[in-house]
């Protein structure tokens, strides 16, 4: 058992170990550990076990008369630390021996390694048909080879679709405002993925309820960033972003811009960009409404 102060320092030390441990595994050892499992579970687990031998405040007594002293920092000497170190070494040896046998059996039977092509594409795609198992952390980009792949089934259009002249008629109640009477503006906002929910809520508060969201890749002044893929340094020139597109007529354009700037601003490179365009016309397909009327919510 450790004291609250000891627990604080164990957590503090582990925080440094996990960060620098993952960097060491990726950059120095060149080991493919995309989720940081070695740093989080291996290094932090081993260091946490060892730190019991440093910060333990209790003596341990066992049924056979064996008594274990306190941790090194509480006057117990190296005895408990040595026992914890022996435990770490024993676990490492057991795992190394058992998993070597298991891996050799797999290698001699069904094969251990994925092909070079599968490694580049990623097993998420080749094994599960997913662009990424972590959909919330990266954009899903349409792959050109899937679009042109003849093995991908094409869903046919419905043959019994209702003809236009037989569709349910829609009664249009026009405000009398034509497309040329009101200025309509398209606003494209490129933002970090982490800012999307805050921006959406802000736009909703000022009356902008319709928007189109697209996951995009791009870079600006920061020219991308350096990442490590399977232990190899790679320059990522295209960064994942979110593009929010809205068209406004009733809500003032300047109000939208100022609201977006307020919620997105951090003062750092990568806060985003806002593009403003004139819109000639808008047509709502279902009703045939155009211009200002096509942008209004139904009541």
C-alpha cells in the first residue's frame, strides 16, 4: 500500500514514462506500435510494479512467517524493491518463452506475417473492410481503387420509382420574394475536427440550422506535420479537417463570420479559414421553391 503522496509521485513518473516510452519504441526501436500498447501497458506496468518497492508504507506478513519490509523510501531497504524487480523479470521471461513458442507454431501453420501490400494498406481494410477502426479520430477518404473496382457490386436504381407527373402534389406558399430580391451567400468554414460540435452549437444559436459537413484533407501555412508510421518517419502534408458549408439569406453574413471566429480562435496556426461566396440561386427539388423561399424551414 502507498500513501496519497506516494500515489501522486507514481502517477507523475508514469506520465513521463508513457510519453517518452512511446517515442522510444516508435523512433528509436522502430517498432510498429500504433496504439502505444508497449508504452502504456508494458513500460508503465513494469515501472508501477517497481515503484511499489520504493513507495510502499506497509510491512507484509505471510502465513509461512515471511515478512516483507517497507519500500526503499520509507526505510525498508532494497528487499521489497528486489522482490518487485524479480516479479517483473519473471513475467517478462514467461511471456517471452511462451509467446515465442506460440508465434513459431503460428508461423509454421497459418503464417505469422501479413503481406507487404496488406501492411501498407492496413489490416483494417484487408481484414475488416474498414478505412479505420478509429473512425472518430481520422477522416474516411473515398478510395479511387474501390470506385473503379469491377468486383464492387453496383446497386441498381429502383424500376418502380414514381414518375414525376404522378408524384404527390405539393402546395407552395410563396413569400413573394424571388431569387433576385434577396442576397444569398455561401460560407465555407474549414476547421479542426475537435471544434465542430462547438461551431455547430454556435451556428444553431444564431439561427443557422442547415449545414453540410464534409471531412477533407489539406494544409495551410503549417505545411503538414511529421508523423511516424510503423516506426518510419513520414511527412504528412495533408491534415484532416472538417469543412462546414452553409447558405444564408435571413441571417447576416457578418454575424455568422464573427460567431465562427469567436468559437474557433485560439491564436495558433491551424485555427481555420472562412470563405465567402455569392450564390445566384437555390432550388428546393421537392417543392420547386427557389431563392429565399428554398432556404426557409417548413412551418
